[in-house]
């Protein structure tokens, strides 16, 4: 699989999402009718290291990472606990090799918020990851509904 396959899957199967490119990554955001400036994160694909995110060694040739945010309860079911927030430039304190490909694991920096990731998934691993994309999508819709109410109240 390549990143474009994953983005195409999201754009074809998730209603009211948009593709946004920024900060050196591409993201799928839930944003019906472009009501918000960006929308709510559903998924990001990162293809290079950033100043505070080098744990996956994405500067290796043809390596990329898919990231999604899950409900904290789901994250705990998958990995047992939520780690503490790491200091700037550090990674979460969890027993994972964040450079491993084709393995669904906590996000090296944002696991404390319930984010998970997979580097270079196979078709089979991506099939498993689709359920997590779906949860992230539903979670984004819930966040959007709350934000939309807040925006309406402000008007």
C-alpha cells in the first residue's frame, strides 16, 4: 500500500471529509460544508520526521505512518493504559519500537491523547486498521457536533 491508497479509501468511504495538506503531512478532516476552517482530524499521514517527532524514523526511504485518534477507552482496551504526556521532543513511555512497520501501535508522541498509528501497513493490516479509522471518523463527527453547537452559540 502507498499513502495515496489510504487517502483514496478515506475520501471514497467517509462522508463529508476533506483532504488538507499542512505541516509536512496530509490529513483527512471531517468538515461538512466546510463549516470550520479546517475541520476535525480523522486521520493523518506523515512521511517525514518533524522537529518533535522523530521516533518512527520516517526519513527512511519509502516509510510513512498513518495516525488516528481513538476514544481513550478504546486505546486502553488495546494497550492497557494511557501513558503520561511526554516532554517536548520526547516519546511516550511505552514498550514499543516505534520504527516497526506493519504493526498497529500507540502513536510515539500523542498516545497520551488516545492516538495510534501504523507504519507501512500491508493490505491485511490495513483491513484491520479500517475499524480504527471508522472509530476515529465517528469520534470526529461527535467532536464536530460539539464544536458546531459552540460556534452557533457564539453567533
